[in-house]
């Protein structure tokens, strides 16, 4: 399974990428929507995982940019505690899942497994 991780936090991006690679997932990373769109254009991606910004409007831009071009590629948003994005907002803007952004990866793995069948 080819995953694309999107996050502006380089440290978390590296940590999450390393964790996912331990489970035999092929992981590409991007630190913003521009890089992400370039990767999506050049590489087949099965699943996108993106951290949300703290504002719903920023998440909306990212999701619309990606889902507008790649509507069939599932997108999981990782939500921070201080984010104003809840499950309903995430679904309304086009995300397929919303998972807490933390260092406990069990819930994220559970969601990934639904798309890795």
C-alpha cells in the first residue's frame, strides 16, 4: 500500500513515517499541499494521511485541493487537540476519516487496515 503523509511538522512527519514503514507500508511524505499535489501527480497513492491545521478553513483548502483532483483516493485527517475540526466538519469538507493526532498509533492503524484490504 502506498501512503502519502502530509504535515508541516517535520519531526512528527518523520516519526509517523518511520512507524508506518515498520509495518511494510510504502510511505512518501510532503510538508505542504503543493508538494503533496506534485507527488500525487507522479505516483499512485492508495491512501492520504494529513494533519489538520488548527483552523477549519486551512483544512478545507487542503482537502478540496486534493479531493478535487483525486476524489477516489481516501483521505484521513489527523486532528490536533486545539483544532476546531470535529468529525462532522471533516466529513463535510470531504475527508474520509478523522483520527486524533498523537503518538498512540493504534487507532490510526485500525483505520488504515480498513483501506488496506
